[in-house]
């Protein structure tokens, strides 16, 4: 892992300067750390704030950036104002990333930074990711992909560096909680965020609350399913989710898996 990280730093150092698309997740946190180690003040972490990006994630991103000592900027990127996004077509992520990378490109130009980096890794290639098309259009560089880093490699290196994200559950924006074709609104995003915040406070990790109209479909890690079936906890979860607008609360027996909404494609 030391050797892999050294080669990663050398690769990024060869770029001269870099702006990192920084969400505060596992991938982008290691990427930001490597960029700061390799480039120092010639690196900049940028977090896009929007309704589909929970407040808890924004605060964690700010905290992680401060701990690493990397320069950090927040920008506004409200996806719901992007034509074609709220309609939630299968190309939704393309419209979002095109808007984001356009703003990052403009910011990089103002800052005199040559390259924009994202955290795409080798494991991401097997999933349906229309956002990659936008990255290619804007010439975004993906060091993990170029260096053959898998998600496990990223976690292993992060653990050795004692980054707080090494065991952080995978995360995706709240818009990924809606089946294609269901309109995304601020109200619905808020409902999903409150639901997931509640499950997090209960100690659950690695879960999703998928929004199907009036139905909340909860995906949990298989080892957590039996815990939710405890009568008191189950009733509390049902009551809370119904209090914020859901009419039905369902538990997905298949459990949490990445990209479950892509199973229909």
C-alpha cells in the first residue's frame, strides 16, 4: 500500500496543479490528501453544495479538509435547476456532472489550475455511470482509474494514513434514491434526507431509503435486517417515516446494494 500511494502521489505531482471534486467520501478524501501531499498549495478541494447533498455530508467535508490542511471552497450547484435533471431520466447524472464540471472548469481557470480530478476508480467502470461521459467531455482526470486503484485499495491506503473515511459507508447523492421517471423535488429530497438521518442516529450503516412515491423502501446490510425487525424499533421507524409523509414503509429483503435503481435498465 505504501508503494501504491507513493506512485499515486508521483502521478498527481506530475500534473503540476489540481482541483479536486471533493464530496468528503472515501474516494475523494484520499484523492484530496494525495493531491495536498504531492502539490501543497497548488491543490484545491471544491465541494458542490445542493439540495441533494445532505448537510451532514457538507459538514464532514469541511472537517476533513481542515484536518488535511488542504485549501477548500464550497460552491453552489443546484441540480434541480438544470434542465433534464428533475425529470429523472436514466441520463440524470450526465446533466448533473456536466453542470458541475463546467463550474469547476471555470473556477480552475480563475485559480490558474491546470487539471480537474475526480475519484472514479477501477470498480466504478462496471456500473452504469452516465456521469463519466461528462467527465470525458471536460477532460477530467481520474488518478485512481489511471493507476488501477480498486475501492478496497482506496480503503486500505486510507486506513494506513489514518483517514477518518477509511471505513465510511459508500455514499451517493440523494437523487439516486428515486426510480427513473419519478420527478425529483426539494420536498422529496428533504423527506429522504430526514429518513436517512434518523436511521443513522439509530446506529445503522451502509443503508438507503429509496423513494417510490408514497412508499419508503429501506435497504439495509443483511446483518442489520433482523435488528430492524425488533418490535419497538420497527414501530418507531414506521411512525417516524409516516410522520414526514410516507404512507407505507417497506423493508427490502435483498438488502443494500449499490445502484439498485439501475436494475431496471
